[in-house]
């Protein structure tokens, strides 16, 4: 049986597995992708915390897409997905590099050309399931700036690691990193 870490999101409680990464650190794995209850509850709680000035939501592919969708549905705000690969139909897509804690290798995030007008001149909330090292947040910030938007808020179900680093992030909880 794996070690677990208990979290509460609104009225729900989950025991999340603690996993070891190739870097030898252990993290609490929050994978909401197939947990409809947790996505709905997290979005409901986060929607209460979205700044009134936010005009659009931006999320990285893939685990946080259901969260962004549900937040968009509740708040009636549009959302854009920063994709992990560039498709031929994306036209003159914007790109930014990221090295996430879970992959450990360089990746790129892309904003489809069709979504540039959604971000241009807008105040944007960056939406993610877990914000840890900040690498994904920084890549998203670069994309927003390139698109002519302005980051107004960072929104996550959880932050992870150094709590002091994420005092400005809107979140529902914090996860430890074990060394």
C-alpha cells in the first residue's frame, strides 16, 4: 500500500498517493483528470475567488483542462488552452519553453493563432491544477505577454513546495514536497 496525503476540497476529502520522481523527491500526486466530483467541487470553490477584473482563463494542456472548462462554465468567462504540441492548423502560434517538475525535460507550450484575439488586451487568470516550481506559470506569463494580454491572477487547486513563493496565488490548499 502506498503512502498517502489527505486533502480537503470544499466538501470532499481525498487520500492522494505520494510518488517518487526520477529526481528522487517525493510529491503528492493530484490527478483530477478522471475525478469529476473533485473537478466540479474545486471549480465551484475557485470560482468564488476569481478576481472581478479577470476577462479570460488560460490553462496548460492537459490535466487542468477539465478544471478550466468547469471554471469557464461557472464564471461565464472564455478559456484558452496552451497546447503541448504545435499542430498544422494552429497557424502562426505563439510558443514558450517550460521544464515541469513531473517531466523534467524541456517542453513547449503553444497558443493557437485563433486564440490570440481572445487574449489580446485582456486580463488573464492562469489556471492550473498544481503550481510547484513555477516553470509552467512563467511559460504561460510569456505567452500572455506575447499575445498582448496581462496576467491578473494565478489560480490553482494546490500550490506545492515553498509556500512563501506562492503567497500571491489563489489556491484551495498546499501540498508538501518530501526529500
